[in-house]
């Protein structure tokens, strides 16, 4: 294992994309817009703009963080070992939530930002720009919940630096990350009730956490092996 490869990027993006935090906010937004008697095509427009904002914000964050991690890698390998340890602990917390969901420390959106998200969703206007701003805000404040895998991927990219390959990987990662959101939005547009999505989300969130936990541990080990090699 000498470098980050496409299969690992795709796997990480798929698992990160089914994160219950990212999915939960979109479902809540659709439910609220429907409650306000918006038509399905209007909700589709708001949803697509929201997802576009999430994609662009995560991509921009990656483009900012990647060069920083490259510089850190050149200064001190110890920082990468520390980062790998943080990713490993995050993986253990996610696996813990499979058995004891919501008990003890957990990776989730902090209570304060969560209340702000609820407030902003309930104050969405007919202007699509409000959905875009919501997507940007959610992307920033949900990092404690969704950011562990992304940071791990960026750290692995940082080992080889800002290359054309890594920039392509970064774009692919973020496209895959938002695909589950697009799928849920389109299924809603086709007539599936938001209650169905809410029930599915509640039933499966612990399995999402378990998958995320295993991927984080794999990536933490991968980081150590790459840096050591």
C-alpha cells in the first residue's frame, strides 16, 4: 500500500454519504416544506440547490485543507500519527453507537448548531438562495458528525500532496458523497412519503454508524502504514 487509491476513495465516499446527520437534515427540510404546502417541484428545486451547496462547500473545504495537510506532512510525521489516532477513536465511537446509540460521547451535530439548523429550515423563504445558504451552513456545522472520514481521506491525500490525481479523487469523493441525498430527493419527488424516509432513517441509523466506524478504523490503519512506509 503505497498511496491512496480510487477503490478506497469510493468506499469512503459511499459510507460517508449515508451518514445519518447529512441525510437527516435533508429529510427534515423536505418534511417542513411539505408541511408549508409547497408543491413537489418547488421542494425539488430547493433540495437540489441545498445539495449543490453541500457539494460546493465540502469541495471548497477539501481544497483549503489539503495543502495544509501537505505542509504538515513535510514538517512533522508525528502530527499524522496523532491524526490517525483521532480517526481511530472516532471509529470506535461510531461502533459504540451501534450498540449504545446516543449514550455517552458521540459524533453528532452540536446542540447549538442543531437548533440553528431547525430555525433556518423553518424560516426558508421562496427564494432558492435561502436553501443554498442553508446547505453551506449545514455543511460547516455538521463536520463533527460527518467530517471524520473526510479528514481521513484528505490526510491520506496529503501524504502525496496536491496532485492532479488527488484533485480528481477529491471531486469524485464529493460527487459520491451527495449521491444518496440526490437519490432521496428524487424518490420523494416520485411520490415516496417523507414519513417513509424518516422511518427508514430511524431504523437504519445505527447500521450507518457501524459502517462508518469500520471505515474509519481501516483508514486510520492505512494512514499509519503509509506514513511508516
